[in-house]
């Protein structure tokens, strides 16, 4: 890759922050206030004034638009605004990618990547009502009782288990690792609530093949990351986490309606991972710690395989609770508790946790992290994935 | 090859309507006369689903609607238990299948698998269409499936 056209090491995350994470509908603040609080927290962490922000990147049709945010924050120059079109939280790493691109292009100096959710104010994902007719893509699924996120991605997992013989054990281990890590994380919504194998196995079906604990939470809160040039980062409060690479991808017809994606049994990461590792100049074996977006555990199994961290053949042997835990595991996964047990902030929390691992600030710190992976989306039409590292790595 | 029923499998859910740009009107009109109509390119002859204004293979805008044999085989499935809509609150489990149509370039369609909701489901099993005629505003017909 031509270095002039590679952001590797030239852009850094210098501040991260989040609000209190609430159970869905429990936030005392409106969603817009949550986003403002998260941005202020990230600026304070960076040691940078919010007035210096001149760019905004978000995803998943975030309702809190940059002109209103810039107005509220009193930002003198709003130079760059960006919305990542993709399904669900698949844009979390893409927001970092887009922010990095804006900085590389000279379009902005200090960009915030952010996401806010207040489901009490705006409604839940997992349940709907309504009686109006539906048209377009939804007309091919909703009249058949297929409308929630779990239902959108369940049949990919059924087919995945059928084609590759990957079993329940890997999915259970992923859920248990997330809950295990949340016990050391005071921010986590599931702090103080443990999950053992029996509880997982006896939990109710949401939609077969997903049990309750295979599914992400629904939460209120907001999170933000401050991104700037690496040469600027040297003067700021905390050690920077350099962006080693950030990519997004959908494969051939990944956005086809009525479940007609050409490659159906995929997390959508195959093209992105190839470009990510080339961009960063690393291979899967260089990665010290992994944050892999859990909308549903079955998608995490596919994601880890497509990132080269295990194979279709050995997934059941590699993806065990002992291997996935931060305290002694070979493949520590979702060390903040992730979308399953920290908070469902549409995956921005997973990006933040990767930054904390690089800084040495995680509640489940892996020793001497040089490369941290954080992906977003699996099984959606466009997924995204990023690598963060220390200055020494870059 | 197919049959029809007036019995609603999942009553109370939102009814389908053709897209307001007319893209898929021939599909929904077809279901009313118990035909399974899908798109086929006049240029390259390939079937495609879901509907789009352009052939994704040769990029022609010349797309036809053709009736295909209303059969297929189960490609994947799920069995929802958690009610995702108020109308499903007391319904109990039901089955959603993804059906592949090998005679139409392996396009896939989503529907319910009728019959016992606790039945064992076999990927690859042959299925055929049950046209579910429903009263609505206007009346409409869903494409359901049962094991052949």
C-alpha cells in the first residue's frame, strides 16, 4: 500500500468518554443531553477544549445532528459532518474510519465519533406494534413475523451451524466471557450479575437458535471518541491510541432484500479484513486483544473466523471460556463486557475499550498490548473493523 | 404444486403493500391470482429477488415478471418464541423459513412454515407454496410454505 494513501499511524484517538450506561428507558436525560455529556467527557479525557472540535462522525442514522451539536457546544467552525449509511451498529468502526479520512484529507483537525441512544424517549428495537401497511423490503418479512434484529440475523446462524458444524459451545463461551469481564467493570449494566453455563443453557429462546444470553442488551446512554493528527496527540493528556487501520465492507449483494445476499453465511468482514491487515501491515497473530461486536453470539463466531483468529474447523476448540477470558486466556475477547454485558451503545463502547487496552487503562487489562482489534456489525450489509496500536507499534 | 387457504397464520401483523414507486406491484398482484411471480432479465435471462429496477448481473433495465413453479427447498430457518409485535403476545412459537428456488437461479424467499410449530425442520427439505388469502385494506395474499 502506498504510504501517501495510508492513514496508518498518522491519526490517533486521544480521548474517550461515555455517560452512565442505563437499562433501556432509564435515562433521566434526553438523548441529546446524553450525547453532549459523552462529548464533554471525551474532551476532558483528552485534555482538549470542546471548542476545538471541527468535525462530527456518526452512524446508524443517529438522531443528534452535527449542526445542533455544534450550536449547543458553541463551536466556532463546523468544517465536517458525516453519517455512515449501514445497518445497526455496523458503522461504529466506520465512524472512526471516516473521521480519520477527514483528518488525512485536511477537512478537519479534531473530529468526534459519537453515538447516542435513549430508548425510553424513542422506542425499543426488540418490540414493535403498529398496523399500517408495510412496503419495500419489510413487506417480504414483517407480515411473516420477522421484524426484530434477532430475527434478521437468526437464519444466518442456523445456516452457519449447518454448513460448518460449529456448535453451541462457542456461542455459550462468548456470552460467558462478556459477563465475566463485566464483573470488573463498574460502568457495566451487568456489573454484579454473573452468567454460568447452566443459566445460559436454561435461558429462554428469543428465536431459535438464539437464547436470551446470545442477544445484545438494549440500553440508554452515549459514547464519544476524539480523533486528531498523531503529531498533535503528543501534547495531550493521555497516551494516544494510534489508528493502525480502519476499513468497512459488504460483499457481493450483501444488501439484497429478503435474505438474498450471495454469500449468506458471512459476518460481512471478508473484504474488510483483507484490506485492514494490509493497511496496518500486520497479521491476525499480531493482535493482542479483541473486541468483536456482539449483536448475537453466532455472528461473533463468524467474525473471529473471518478475522483469521480461528478457523471453521477449530472454532469449537479455540472459542472456549478459558481462552476468551482476560485473566489468562489466549484470545481475550470483549474485555469491557461488550454489547452483551457492558452496554449496547451500538458498539462504540467496543471501540473505546480497544483504545483503553492500548493505553493500559482497561478494567481487564491485558499486559503489554501493542495491537487491539475492534470490529462492528456482523452479518449486516456493511460491517466495519479497526486496529489500534501504540506509537511503538506504528 | 401449491394450494391456498383463508386461514391467517399470524393474524394482526401489518399487511404488505406494493412499493409506492411500483417496483414490486406485479409480485403482489401475482399472489392474488395464486401465481409466484419473480423478476427475470430479458437480456441475460437470470432470475433475481428481491425486486430491483436493474438486473444485478448485466445491468439491464429490461426486467420481466415471470411465474415460477411455487416450490423450493428449505435453505435456513428460525423459530421465534419471544413476541416481537403486540399481535404475537399470546401466539406462542412459530416458524420462519428461508426457501431456495433451485429452478429460478437459487433466489430465496422468506415465509412461515405451516403445520405443527414444534415440528423438526430439515434444511434441504422440499416445500411448496400455500397462498394465504387475507381480508384487508385492500385484500392481500401472503406466500407461505409447507413441507411437500
